């Protein structure tokens, strides 16, 4: 039995295995691109280390693609064989990752929260809990799980970045910005803190400042995995998009967002798709980029690992003219929704699938059908996950469909159609059209931070005594 750099006990007698776990932890918290190397190094040092197998399974699960899922299951089985020989923390970690693999997300979250309560220095448990909360749209708990351990980790800039992002998602923008800057004061090379600041500056409309600030730190992202490298460049592209610098956005797409993407990575694909959608919303001709991207989406048709991802895939396939693949994927989504664990079924059936059908309709100009599907699902779109900035795109599509429908209605009024063929109203909808491009009909309710918590943040931010 040895301890890692955070003082957490690990069932191993190998110093190299401990070193590998320490390096893996640092890489995971910094979204580094050397994670596979340190996992393989650790397994070579101790092939029976259950925690290393659990972390390897979690790494593969975060890829959110079927191709590597079997590798996750393999390592998970190896970890589970030693459940009666490991510490409580290691056992809870293995069980949490097993629950994740089984689609029992609430059980996984509960186990991670249990770890955090008893071992507040286990920031990987915090990170994994935040990951699940993010893809469930639960911003309040995303923040709370990180702030819960803040006082126990005052010298850890990674936790400041986690808290900063949670604060931003809960609309505490000034505290989020200060917390992220505190992280960067400790370590300039903290890409998740950079990411939190990008969100703050974008939300506040500080566009030129956002461009300058992010570009000044872009050199530090060379050591990031492709997900956060491309995603932080995506944020820079959004700043330029707001300025109307469309050619610059296309160049950033070609050089960074898609140009440096791992083409088979779902998360990288999502970022590229979102960029093309936003460009077209501004009337920009994106050329053959849809066709280029859609060639990598065939493996996604029956994957269905995150509804947030599926929404992007359906739209991209539709925009590239892959009609048969769109039909196949929508049918597959319906079947998948009926097979899911109850934790996830309602989100898929009542939110994701209607939205996917609306997006497919929008992509081919069927405005009336798109609006009807959006009306049913957009008020609950937060349940599919993603950030406010990412989900804002879907509301922009809805607003555009409303405008297109209005124009089409004017044209149709000059050439009346048979009532049997005309668009039908939604008999279940008593709601007026959404007019906000931000969160639609869903009220944006900031996390009800207590005065004591906000005072704690301000006290921490004003004090530098804990800095190393």
C-alpha cells in the first residue's frame, strides 16, 4: 500500500505505478495529450493495480464512442476482480465507473459524491461528477460538487478552474472570472481556467478582449488533448463570428477546429459541426465542408452515447444530403430510447428525439415541421447537456425557422394550398413563440448562492496567503 501525491492510499507496491497515477491525474485535470502513455506505463509497472484499470476504463468511456468502449469494459472487469482487496475509495471509484458503463448515471454520481465527501482531495472524483452533471444540464450541482471541496484544496489551481466554470454556468460571472484568474496566477498553463474565462467574456459581450486574451494563451494548448485544444479555438472562432469576421472563422475552422481535430473523435466532430451551423446561420457559404465532415460520421449512426452529440450528427448528415443515413439514425434513436435505463429514457424520448427530428427538418428547409418539434422540446433542452453557449445555437436555429416560416407564409398567402396539405398547428401548445435567443421558454435561474458562500469566494480571492 502506497500513497499518491495527494496523500490518497493506492493498493500497489510499485513506486512506478504510483508515479504513473500521479502523472495520469495531472494529465486528466489539465486535459493533457499524454494520458495513454502514463496509463500504459502504470500497467507495465503493476498489471494488477485495480485503480489503474478503473482510471483506464474511465478514460475510454470519456471518448464517448463505441470503438473503444470494449476496451473500457475489459479494464473495468479487471478492476472488479479485486473489489475485495482494495481500499474503500478505490472500491467506490470502480463501482462508480461500472455504473457509468451500465448507463446508471445517478448511481455513478452518488458514488463520486460519496468519494468527495470522504476524500475531498480526490479531484478526479470531482471532475468525473462534473462531467456527468454537465451532460445532464445540472449546473447547480456541477458547481456545488467543486465548491464543496474548495477549502480543502486552496493551493490547487485545477479546482479553481472547476469552480470557475461552475460559477459561470450558474451566472455568477464576476466571481467566475476572478476564480479563473486565480487559477492562472498559480499556473498560466491551465486550459480549463482559460475556457471558463472565454465563457465569461463571451457572455458579457467583451469580444475584442476575449480574442486578445485567448490568443495570448493559445500557445499553452499545444499540450492539450484534441478535445480541449479544438474547443478553446472554437471559442476564439465564436468571438470572430460575433464581429462578422467570417473568413477568419473559416480559417480557424480549417487550421484548428477541424484542421487539428482527431477526425474520428465525437467531441471534435461536434465542435466542427457547431462551427459550420453558426456560420450558415450568418449566411456564410461553407463550401464542401459538410461533405468532408459527414464522411467521418457513419460510425455514429447507432452509437447513441450522448444525446447532445446525436443532435449534431443528425444535422450534419442532413446538411450533407445523406437522407438515408438520417432516416436510419432517427429510427435507431427511437429504438435506443426505448431500451434505456429510466435515468436516461425520458430525456432521449421527450427531448433529444423531437429535437433531432426538428433539426433534420430544418436542415432541408421544412420550417413548419422543425418549429413544431422545437416547440415541444426546446424548453427542456438543458437536459441533453452542454453549456449555455453551446445550447444557444439551437435557439438561434429556432428563431431562424420562425423567420423563414413567416416569409414562407407570406408567399403561400399569394398561392393558397388545399387545407389538407397546409401546415397544422400544434394542438397541445398554448405557449407563444419563444423570442429569446438564449434559453428560450426556460427561465434562466441563477444558482441561489447563499451570502455566506459568496463571501467565502470573495475572501479566498482577496487573499493570496495560500498560494505556493
